[in-house]
C-alpha cells in the first residue's frame, strides 16, 4: 500500500528522482526533479525499496544538510 506525501507524484518510482545516497539495502535518499504541484523542484525524499512510503525530508539539499548538522550536534 503506497504511503506517498502530497508533495510527490503518486508513483512508487519516478525516473526523475536522482539518488544521492543509499544504505546498501536498496533504500535511497533522492533529489526530486519532478514534484507534484504541492512540492518544489529539488526537494529531498526518502525512497524505501520494500515499503510504499515516500516522504519529503527537506525542501532542498541545503535544508537537509542543516538538519543533519543539527542532529550531529545534539
């Protein structure tokens, strides 16, 4: 059952998602170059290979890096 946020097009995979990191198990962190009308080009999403969940983690790569840096300092 897909669990896809409104910022993403309702597909399980989009060839315009650009993987930028992976965990070795088939899951990817991607930059979305083809968002839905509610999303923004460049938003960062998690793609889980064995689960229909697709979630936006940040509005762009810079915001994502800031989130990572804040988590690291805590």
